[in-house]
């Protein structure tokens, strides 16, 4: 079970995009989070939980591997608090889905000689540190080497490469999404041919959906831009990453204390990985609530390359095994089944834009908390994950949002 909560800072939650969504719909589609169909049913295919999907805002992915009866339909009885009915059907995919791991450059781009450079900045602070940026010259490297450099630090804990032997949710039979008030807390049971009758388990608050990140940014690209947020319930660590384009160069910044493109960190992390990367200062401690972006690093892109910020709040990972492991390590142990539950929350923001209102609507930013010469906006979500209210004001027109997929196309000549 993978659970994900995603929002776009300064915009209200939307389960689908009316009229195709225009510019924003293209961005969400490029990030693997494009919504289709009626409101509340945008989670159309398995795998969106690992992507930076924000439409629908809350995503659940279920993957059952039944070694006794692989590829056979099953169902999962769910608690009433999920608000998705009494059970969810688990059915095998019609064809094995193609899946690109977070941080990987798609193979089609690796076949072309890239151009330009990647300029890496890192660390929270108002000024660029000595020794920065680190420069990766893509034009002088082999495409495969460029792809490896672009991906950077890899996440050791990978999700399943699901295929015909799995039974998945969502699927073509049922695409109901989690709602704002949904909770997975309660009793679950998986039923199906070959599934042990004992496959019942109870999820608690530690395994529940994480709240939306209440992110606020201040300043303009020529300034030191500030980011701040309310503590996210059950968050074990945070990570921020921003990018923009200046000519053929890709500018990247991360909140880490180590230089890395950071593209491989937008995924679920195991507790051991979180603990190690907290110690190495790759991730921010869970008590952190603010981080400054160094002055001027995104000033060269102009209005045609609005920097995009992405933020992760890493939740926990739970493993439930039946029967439990005996206390005596020498005792015989044959587990009948196991369940892994992973949770995360993430958000995206357009840095330096003043058109996003503080109360979840589109409109001019209020000056409260704004730095000199810069606007301020938040996701419109309080720490409880509920909207802060207020009517949306008239829509504005943002600059071109940086879509990582489009940046790849530009760098790799596609």
C-alpha cells in the first residue's frame, strides 16, 4: 500500500481539471499526475503514488502479489473512514505498465547527445556558498554518463516492477479516489483465491494519510527567496528542490548539505535510508520549518522560466507480517503473508509569482510576510489539512512553469 498526499502551493485542491486544464494540466500530466474523468476519480492507473501527482490530491496504490495464484483477481475490504465503498477490486493489469524510476532519465533521451550544463547549488542560506556552483558539462559527456549525473543520488528502496502476476488498484473497473476527509485507519482484509483467510490487518494513525504541506514562499528570483511551512504530522524528514532554465543551462538547488541533482529523492524512503541521510545532512530534520534559497541563483531565467520548487515530507514505512516473528531466533517461522504501507506528502510552488493568493485561490498575493520586492503565498492549507477559507479572487496568468520533462527534452535535443 502506497499513500501519497500532493498539492500545488497557492491553489485549491482539485480532483480533476475542467476543460483539460490548459498549462497546469500539461504540467501535471508531465509529472505523471494528470487527472482524467469525473471529480473524485482522477487516480486512473496504478503508480501515481510514486509520482509527484497533485490531481487528485490523495492517491492510494495497492499491489497484491499472490504467489499461490499469481495474476488472479482479489478484493480488499476497507474501513468506512476511507469513503471509497466497502471494498476495492484488485485485478491484474492488461499489459505490464512501463515505469520510469524517480530520477531516471527516460531511455529515449539517453540516446541523444545533450547540450548545455547543469549548475548545482545546495544548502539553506541567503548567500551562495564558496565553491558553488558545481558544474556538469553535458555536452562533453556520453549520454549514458549524463543520464547518471542527472539522476544523482539513488533511492535504494525501489517499488515493485508490477506485471501480470500482480493484482492492482486502481484499475479500469474502479478508479474512486480518496477524499479530503478519508482515513485508512481501521481494519482491512484481502480476499481471493489463494489468499490466506488470515490476511486481516489493522492500520493506525502512523499509517494514515499525511496532511497537505502548508508551504509559504517569499521573495523574487533576484533575491534570497524564503520558504517556510507548518510541521507535517508523522513527517520523519523534509527535502526541498528547485530548478529553472537559463539558456541551455539547467539551474538546480536543493536544501541538502551535499551537492547532488536530487532528482532521485522524490520517492518513498525506508526508515534506514531516512536515518542515514539525516545523519549525512541530505535531508532536513523533522523539526525544521524554514529554509532560504541563496540570492540570485535563479535570476538569469527571466519571466519565461519561472523557477519551480518541489518539497517532500517523508512519512513512515510499516511492515505487518503474520504470524509475527518469534522472539526465539532459532524457532521455525513461516509467514503466511506480509503487508508494507508507505506514506509521503509533497507540494510544488512557482517561485517569485505574486498571482497565487494565500487562501487557496488565484489572485494577487497578500503582502503579509513578503520580503522586499517579493510576494508571498501559501498552499491555503492549515496544519490540519483543512482549507483556510476565503473566496478566490480573479485569476492571473503565471509565467511559464518549469516542467522537468520539458527541461529534459530541451537538454537532450528532443
